C-alpha cells in the first residue's frame, strides 16, 4: 500500500468502483496471475496517494472492487489510476462509479470526536459504505442557526453508534453531488440501524439524493485479485 498521508497534507478524497470483464477469467492461470501482479504493483507504487482496497464481488451489479483514496491533488489521483488501468489486469477493468470530494472543516461540528476523524488513519474496519449526498435548495436558504439545530439532532443520534466512524467531504463544483459521505464499521447491521433511525429526523426532509450506495469489504488488493481468479 502507498504510504499514509495526513489530512492536512491531502485534501481530495475519491471512491472508484471498478468492474472486471468476465472474459479475463478465461485466460490461462499464468496470464491471470501475471496481469494481477502488475495491477497490484501499480496500486502500491505512489506514496503521495493513500489507497485502501475493498471487495465488492457480488455486492453491486457490475462492480468487483472499490479503490478508496486520499490525495494532495486530482492530478495525483489521475496518474495513479491511469497507471493501474494500463497494466495487464487493468486493461480488463472499467470504471462503474466515481465520487470525488474535498476535505474541509465541518460547518456544524465544532469539536470532532474520534467518530469524525480521518477514515485513512489507524486500523481499517471491516466494511466501508460510500455514497453521494445532495441537499435541497430550501436547505441552503435556511439560516445557519436553523441548520445547526437540525444537524444537532442528526449528530446526537450518530454519536450513539460509537462503532461507526464517518467522513464528510465537500463535492460542490467538483462532482454531481453536494457531499461525499463515507462510513466505516465492523458492524454492518448497526450501521443499518443508524441509517434507519436517521430517516426519522428533521434533516431527512431536505435530502434530495443519497444514492447509489457502495458497500465494500476491506481486503488487501492481492486478496481481491485472488478471489477474482488470480491463483
């Protein structure tokens, strides 16, 4: 894996869902293993971009893995992804979904708790859930005080689920949505309970879009390629 970067040095967060052409599996074992080794090496090559890998095999139609990255620039992301897609296995991959966001201090969280710290530091949890999020025009026409009141209720519920960590990145002007939202947890059922409870809060009224959802299982890239047939 690439060396870990700090949130102060790296501002861009990116989720990339990749789908593998099923015809890749019809190659010989040696061809599959050689092309997978090239792909894994390319993902590990650049230290300026921190990337973690997640299996999505069977979890989303047409998607086999998710690359979850933190980078100092979009150019660094571009170069790393391009290098991976030029490799043997990479030429059989197609991007199925991408989300891009910029790390900024929250307007509503004055003192971040461990739940709201970087999802790129410390040990990885078993699952990562990523999705786009867009609020209504009426939401932005509310005063800061009115929005803070609504968000206080939202955050109060979130803090009851200590087993779930979160990251909110801003996507205004750089992607189709307002925010990129990511959650990390070892307890996927608890995360489902959290989301269901949040559906009953006032903040839900102003939600325009919060799909598609990408759920991945954290695995080293070598393990994912083996599951796909590089063994």
